C-alpha cells in the first residue's frame, strides 16, 4: 500500500523511537519570535548550552510590535523588553533576525514562506499555534511550547507523538465572493473545533488544486482551529512557482535536485488514511462567526442556531445576540484586515479591488495591517494603499496587530470587530468584553462600507 505525505516526511525525520511511543523528530526549520523565545534562551544559558544548528533557526518580531509607530524605545515597557531580548539572543547565538531595520520584518508565518525558507518535505516548528500555515507547501509544521523551543534550539530535535491522518477532499466550485477563509470556516463548522484532535489534516481535491499559495496558507493556518495539530497540502507546480527565486529557495542544480525530492514526498495515489471526509462547496456562501469559537459560524444569509445548549447560550450572551437571528445587519465598530491568516498580498488586492470608489461608514474604525514589509512595499507599488486610505482605512506597519492584541491595537469595551484573523475567543482582541466576528477580507471590507455585517455580493454588486 502507498503512503501519504505525512507518513513519508515523518519517517524521513524520525531520529529515534522513544520508550512510550513518542518520536525524537529532527526539525528542518525552526522559526522564533519575541514572545515564546526569551524563556527558552534563558534555559539554554542556565544549562550552559548553545544552539545546535543556528543556520536552521530564523527570527522575526510580530506579536508585540506596534503598527503605527515603531520608534524605540517602544511606549510599552514590556514590548521594549521583549524586543531587546530577541535582539540580544539572536546576536549572542548567531541566529538570523528579520528585524524592521532589515526591511523583511513581518508576521512569522508570512516571513518564512516569502523568504523561501518554508519548503516541501521538511519539518517546521515554531512557538506559535498557527505554525500549521507552513503545511500549505507540503511541509509538516506544528506549533510548540517554550520548553520544546528550548529543545529544538539545543538539539534540533524534539519529542512528539505521531498523528493519525484525515484526508479532507473538497469538491465543487467557488461561488461569488467566496474565498479560502469561508471554506476553512465551513470545514470547522462541519467537523468541530475538537474534530481534528490527534489528527493531521490533508486538504485535497480540485478546489485545493486551483488555489493560489496564499489561499492554501489560509486553509492550513486554521487547521489548528479545528483541533488538528497539522494541516498540509501536497506540493505541485503552484508551490514550485511560488518558491522559485525566493531568497532562501534552492538555486541552480540544487533546485532540480530538490524538485525531485519534493515530487517524491507527495501522497501516493494508493495512500492510506485513518479517515476520509468529502465536502461539497457548491452552495457555500460568505461565512461569518456568531459565537466565541470558529466552529460557531454561519453563511451570511443563515440564522444563528436556535437551541438551548449551554455552549450556545454562553456564546449568545457574550456576543449580545439572540437565537434565530441573522448576523447580517449587526452594527460594526471596528474592521481589521490583516494577520497570519489574511494579511497577504492577495488578501489586500481582493479587498482593494472591491473597495475602490467606496467609503468606510461613519463611526467605523477600519485599518489594514500588511503581513510583512515585503507585502507592504509591493502593495504600495501597486497603489493598494491609496485605495485603502481613500476609502477611509488606516494603512499600518506590519505586525500581528489586533489578531491577539499584545500591542496597542485593541478593542475598547464591548465593541464589535469584523476581523480577518483566526480566533474569536472571549477577550481575544484586547478587551474582556470585546466581540469578534471572523470573516474574509472582502466580507470585512463590505461590512466596513455598510457599517453593519454585510453580504459583499450585495454591497459590491458582485
């Protein structure tokens, strides 16, 4: 019987099978940022250890960095402390740091791919839950804790349990104003936020094959929100075209050699899986969340479930909503376009494409945070920033921004935010009573223009 990509890559990186069943896994690429790395470096110093393979670890700053003013020292003393720590640690241990001064700083899960560091057939680890993003390239990527960050720094390996593999086969055709964000929200709604526990998700089908790399990254990014530790897509010509010419991508003869390897690790046609799920997206419409986890979502024309379960009651009470009502028409206070889920160039292009000639509604605070300086520069070269500014959006500097609000970008009180990020947990965007509605960039843009949660097909006559 054939093998799937997950099995092939895992076997190639398994150094040793530990007592109890865990694998000692070699990590091909280690990404770090300023929040989860300081403690790990402190542990190394206490143990008198160095970094085993500094050339396999790369750093950036994203979570705490302000998006409006990055003059040093930062206004937030804790943010400044974290920034100084990553500057010192990367210098002391010989690690490449994509700081703002280099012109390549950005969200860690955006910088890795656009620098060509993320490649098919490797293992990727990072102290951040949304590391599954890198699986879009055919890598096996997962978020890790601080002690595991220490282990990878010290040994380039880590102890981890293996996973079962679920193939999620998507069929159908994307409808108008329907994007990868809508697809992954629908998958999470169908399978649940705990449905993927113990699994790696392989996303497949014609729908996936036709997606750009940016769209694939959005899909894999939110695999973790469905409970899966890993989400991946088999590499193909779209993957190779994206990587070709990137700074850290193979060059010359190495390219041909690696291309052969990348082709070899694709799932075999007769590969076996622990589970297979088939989903039809033909009737999918723009999606929005109504609750306090990504599973609690509906199509823009649908009604919120009218059941009396405790989880629904809790969510509706927090969100100040009623069972059976629609999300469409709910007043919007803030619109945020950005994050490792939807802060890429394609996301900005799509939002700007429909925003041109429109204005943000009175009373709505709207801002765009490009995922990296590379994206920001390209967007400005294309004039996208002017479209956003003319429409009434603020054009910000790169960072995680309001995705988790470990920076000045935060909700106030019970403001309702339409956000292109990945989590709508209680207090996620900086206020203990703030309310988050997840949506695609185009749905977010439509809601900013209308001043209420809206169907982009109606607002923009799509």
